[in-house]
């Protein structure tokens, strides 16, 4: 028995010394586990005389304590070795980025714009992208045969017999305002984000397909000051609270007075968008009485805003499907 | 339009620097697109001194000229001019310099490379023609830009954006009046307009007939004889050059100058070339001085062109005409395109002795239509289409005659214009209350302040009965109502003096449309799931369609596409994703959400409104595409669609049988009960290969407009069992004809204790069989399942596999 205990201690010493983290507990269990060899000896003590039971029991318990100590010691040694190993990590290695997708910068900026204006009670309104000439031009006080139309080079879809039924790819989201005003009386507060089209050769600052974000407010007593207030609010929301905006004179057939908005950005005034007080003729066209109501409208190119915000120098990148571009946002 | 700073200064007498002037114009008048120094449209041309002239080795008339270009550098260029001499200071354009004809590129001339050019006045755009190179004054310093040396040296050129309602900004008089108003300078007409008439009456020589006064409300013609056509004096040439026009001859230059100064286009006909009345003696009425025996009975007719008529215009193009175009004609036919361009047949030449000066007003729409119709836009049409007022015809005529007398004192100017049209049209006064304009502008201006501002721009202002009565000046055709006047007031007062204020108003609950909410949610989900949004142009053309095996018959065609690749509007988004996929290399996971266009929809378009049927159907669509080396793209796409549509009731994927040669394979219709929501398809290896997608490609497209109309299952929390779950794996061999989807469905519905069945492995040991690894998770809400219960479930599932689906169990393991 005693020899057997000595043998177990010896075997345990070798086995534990040879084990790694995963085999340590199973190796120890071979000796001191529920069915371990030392445990078996302890279980069999009942068959011995009291004298022997006391002696062997004492030895077996000592052996158990010794093996447990070996396990603890081995554990500490392994931990120390592992820690030493782990501390060799080069903490300067770059991180492994999680694999996520990316939203288009147009989606991101459109969402920021929507949130900046819905918090002022503006509602998102929509309209078709293939639009009637009537809504895209005529109702907006842009008559055929007027040079104002040169501002909107147009993709035509169908030429109607009397002109009014002609269809085109909308050149701005302003027809959405016409449609909305035909169906609603003031107070009106809408925004119309959406895709628009211009028949023009593409270059770094022109794309034939792009997005616009327009706003319209019509109510009693709406003034130039209110227009400035709303524009200031969202320009600061998108480009930062330190950004200054200024207005300067311009011409749009559907607003009078009309303005261009410049922002002071990166040390210079940059043209951002157009705006103005809704032209009384446009209000009359949609059966709103201009002597009772007034309003303002503004429109910004979403890509243009994104280009300012993110320092993008070529508008064609937005629709390029180029992974080097789209995965940056 | 380009404006010369010094010319404006001469007219307005301001003290502003070019930059200060530009700032003033930007804030009160219109956008300044650029300020540049120097007159010519050249840059990078410097002063150089000729050091040496050698003969060209291969050409007698050419020389190799070596020049000092400054900073101790020399350059040798090929030059053919006769007037070169050693020691001359000359303008030298080296490679990279910009001349009116474009950027200078290196050239090899008779075997010798020349990296520069000694310029003539013509090459710099300073004259129409030039003999030899331009010799600069001896005092010019070598190496300096040439524009510092030339006369226009200290000038600056302001390029202004011309608003389409302000033709008066297309004139020096108009702009200088505006500048004076905003700079607070007193202004009066700066142009000399007087002239002496020494001839007979214009009407003795010419008659005018206007067929439709609506198209030509005002026509003035004036007869001048004894003119001599030659080069203009230098001051006149300089003025034109400073505004970007090339001098031609004194008469043409005068008419161009008048247009620049007053904004009124004037045209000069060679009287001898205008035909007289048919059947009448050409000397029916002889001018009193008798200098012009042929003159008399000349008749100008303003009418629409007839189909089939032709004219050779001054730009050397013969043009076919049609009734859209308004003509100036004589009895023999067209002599000019009214308001656009003159005709060659009646043009002034060196031999011209008698002229007819035309200063007329044409209907803006008719000029624009004609100009568009002919594809010809000119300085004249640009002004007329913006709506000039008839008032200007008199100003234009008087200034032209004044200049003719200045430039050629010997000319004999007849008395009186031949005038067709009402002498003056008085625009009605606009009446409004001071309060209404202050309310609109958020200003607190008094009547006196408003009157003071408006009078600077020559508006007439009266105050009576509590209302302002404002009369626009005769040169403004754009002022029609109070809003127009308000803009003038605010511009002058200062837009940026109005402080911002938030509007107050009734609270409104903004509505939002279901498909926009869906689109937003889907974009977020897809980005989290590793998909990247790649919007594209929504156009498609024959080439790409052919490559994808698509017909364009059902797509909406554009009347004026930008190019042959973008002739139609795409009815689907996936063809565009296939364009982008190859750029993503080993793993492409991309999507787009956008409108698609359906030419002939059975349902009315969602936006067609009262004009129903006129507009095509537009639907919001979602397309996702996966091409990957590492994963089973087909199951990845399907898994994504299943997740996106997890709250759709009765979602199912219905396989569409395919055949061997298909370009698109393994097609499934994505359906909500009986409603088709979209499609899931895979590229055939042949097509994938052609599209440069070595790992293949799988796409799904879902109609979000239709999805948004469905009643979706609201998300509810599912309580989970307190008892542990168990699972067992089955390795199954299944005939290829049996759908794994059906098998899994059957297993799931066989017992409420079966909570989840997932596929962890698929492979194909033979052509006719397939091995599946299935993991079945079982759990009860009431108790821990016993080993016996689990064994019973295993045998139940085994039975479903073997008897109902004719599969074979290759092994099982439970845990």
C-alpha cells in the first residue's frame, strides 16, 4: 500500500508536470478525481485494521494534499508562462475592423436634413420622378420659350400633343411642392428629398442624375426673416454650428424675391443653395390666395452639401459604385 | 457677361477697387463668377527679348529665334514672321500658356521642335488680323506677364452671371446704373446721344412693313450715306477687346459697342444690297444730296419665314428656315434672322457706302424659339429672349448715329427714324401698402425710405391714400407686382440686414409614408449585415441589355438620351448592381434602393393623380447582390431576404423550373401568399464569366411599394422556456428531386417540441444525391425533456426523412 501511494505520487508528479492547461484537470483527476487511483485507496481503507487505516489514511491524505499542491503549482506555472507569452503581443498592431456595410453619403446627408427639418414640423412629401411638364415648369412660373428654362436642361420622355401632357425626368423636386399645394391649404410645411435629372454632360461638378432636398413653408405672415431662421438652423445642423450663411440676390421664376445662400466654409464663401419667397403667381396657380398667405422655399443639392461636408471633389463618385469611395462612409 | 472694370469706372465714377466692386455686386446685384486681370483671353504669355535670329535648317521662310525669357533662361522657337529683329521685346507663349484658341502644345515645324510661339496681336485675341508679331515697347521688362505691358494692363475683368429676367445687366449702362444705386453715387446717362442730321428723311429712302406687331412691337430704321468702312480707331477696338469681342470694322464695331453699352442689339444693312420694290423704278425718290442714285424704294419686311426659304448667315452657314423663325426680308427674300444674326447678302463690306441702321424690339418668345429651332444663340438673341423693352430702341439708335458721326464725321445721317410701333408703352403703376412690404421682408422701412431706395433705380414713387404707387422705369420689363418691387427694395436696403427669426405656427403632426419607413429600415439592416449601398444611374442602353440578355421593349425610352448607353430608364435595379459587382473583388455584397419605372403597368402609377395614365408606373425597389469566393452566395442572399421579410405573413420562395441554356438559374419567386414581391436568381457560369465575376453572382429584387401595402406582422416579444433545450444532428442523404425546404418544413411542423431546424452542412456526393447535415433543437416549456422523449423525437424525424421524403439516415448524434 505504502509503495503504491509512493508510486501514485510519482506518477502524478510526472503526469502533472507534463500537462498543459487543458489536460491538467483530467490528469489530476486520474489520481484524485472521483474514480482516481488515490481516491480508490482512500475508499478501500475500510478493509484495513484501525492501526493501518490510521497510518495509510494519513499517508494517502498527505499524498492527496501533495498532488493538489502540485496541481496548484502547475497551474500557476502555466498561467505565468501563458501571461509571459501573451505579453509578447505587439499592442501597436492595427485593429481588425468588424465587417459592416456602408450607406451612401447621400443617404446619410438626406437623413440629417430630414431630421433637421422634421424637428421643426416639416413633413416629407413625395412625387414622381417621371413628371409632367406642367408641374415641373408651367405651374412653377417657368413658361416655355423663356430663357429661365436654360437653368434646367431636360431629359424628355414623351412629347405631348398640346405641350401640357409632355413628360420629362423632373429637373428639380419643386413639382412635389405644386402637387402638395394643389391638395392642401396652408399651413404647409413640407420637405421633398429626391432624385432629379439634368440633361448635361457629366464632369467633376455636374451629374446628370443627382438628388435635391427642397423645403416649402406657406402660412399667414411668413417673411424673409423666417426663411433665414430655418435655413440657418439646418445649415448649422449639417455643416457645424460655427458655419455662417449669407444671402445674395438671384433669380428663380418660382420665387420673388429670390436669393442664393452662401456659406463661409474653409475660409471662403461657397455657394450652397437657392431660396426665396414663393412667387405670388405660383400661389395663384395652386389656388392659394397670395394676399392672405406668403411662404418661402429653398432647395439644396444633396450631393453638393455632401461634397462640402466630406471634402469630395468629384460629384461623379456618388454613382460610380467604386468600392474605394462607397466604403468610406 | 464680361465687364471691364475701368470702363465701368468711367461710366459710374466709383472709388472701389476691383475686389470691392465685386463684393458690392455680389451682395446687391448678381453673382461675380470671376475677376481676372488683363484684357485678353490669354494667360501665361510673358515678355521676352530676341537675342539671336538664325535660319531654319529646312525652310527658307522660317527662323530659329533665341530669346531671353528672364531669370537667366533662354528659349529657342520657330518663327515665320517677317518683322522680327534682334533686340525687340515680344510676347512669348511657351508650352502650357493659354491662348484664345486653347492651350499651347509643343509642335514640330519642318523637323524642328518648337516649344513656344512669338505671338501676333491676332494670336492674343487683340485683333482680328495682324501682320507679323506684336512688338512691345522697349520699356517692357523681360519675364513679366504681357498683360502688364499692354494698354488694358491695369484693368480687371469681372465676369457676371446674367439673370434670365435682367437683360439690362447685359449692358454697361444697365450695370453702371445699378452700381451707382448700391454705391450711393448720383447717376445720369453717361453716353453721348446727340448727332447732326444733314441728309434727307430716312423715309425717303426706306420703307418698313411689320406683318405682325405682336412679334415685333417696335422697329426703327435710319438711313446713313457716305460711310467709309475701315478699321476702327484704337479706343473703339480697345473697348471691344476688353469685353471679349474681336474688332472687325468700324460699322460692325459700332453696332457691337452700342449693344454692349445700351443692351440694345442694332444691325446695319448695306442699303445697296437691300432690294427695292418690284416693278418700281429704283430711283423713285432720289435723296436730296443725290449721292445715292440707286437708293429709294428700299423696303424692309418683318415676317415669319416660309418653309423652304434659306439664308446664308454671317457665320457662313446656309440655314434652312421654317415659320418658327422671324425674318427681316426684302422683296427678294430673307436678309437677316430677326434678333439673331444678319445675312451675308446684305452685310456691310469695304465697298459699302450707304447703310440702313436697324434698332428694333422683337417678341422674346419668338426669338428664343427661333434661336432654339436653328440651334444658334448669339449676343443679340441672348438679349432679346430675356425681354428687352421697346424703350431701348431709341437709345440704341441715337447712340449708333452718335458713334457713326464720331468715328466717320463725313457720314451723312438722314433725318428721323422710320418707326413702326407705338412710341411709348407705359407700364401700369403697382400699388401696395407699406405694411405689406415690410411684413414680407421683415423690415421697418418708412414710405420715405422706400421711395428713396426705389428712386435710385429710377422707379417713380407716389404715396396716396395710405398706399404706395410705384411705376417701374421704362427699361425694366420684369417688374409686375409687389413681390418684384419688394426684391428691389431689399436688394438696395441690404438683404443681410434682415435678422433671422424662427417661424411660429400651428403644431402639425408630420405624416410619413410606409415605403419610406421600410426603405430606411432596410438600408440600416443591410448596412449592419455588411451590405454597401451603391446607387447608380437609373439608365440602361442596348449594349448592357444585350450583355445581360434583356430586351428594352418594356423599358421607358428617353427622347434625348445623353449617350447610347443610357437610352432607357431601367425597370429593375439589379442590372446596375451587376455593373458594380466586379469592382468589389472577392466579396461583393451591395444593394440599392431606388425608384424603378414601368412603361406599361396594369395598375395606375402611384403618382398619376388626376392625369391618370399619362405617367408611367413608378415603384420603389430594393436589389441586393452577393458574389463571394467564401460563402454560399445563394443561401446568403436568401437568408438576408428571409430576415428582411421576417414579418411578412405567408412568405414563401417558389422555385421556377429552369432549363439548360438559361442565363439566369435557380430562380425563385419571393411571395407573400399569392402576391409576388420579387425574385431571387443566380447568374449562369457563362454569364458570370462574361461579366468578370469569377465567383458568380446572386441577386434578389423586391418591390418595396408592394411590400408597403401588405399587412405586416407586428414584432412581439416571445417568452422563452425556463427549461434546457437539447439538440441532435442527423446526417441525411436526400434524392436531388426532393426539396430540403419541404423536408425542414415537415420536420418543424411535426411536433411543438421541435423548436429549430438548421442546415449545418450540404454537399453532393453524386450527381443524383445530396448530403445534408441537419441540427434539430428540441425543448419544452413545461419540463426538461427525458432521454426517452428525445429518442422518440429522433425516431419521429428519422421516419419523416426516410418514409415521407425517401431519404437515408447516414448517422445521428445527440447532445
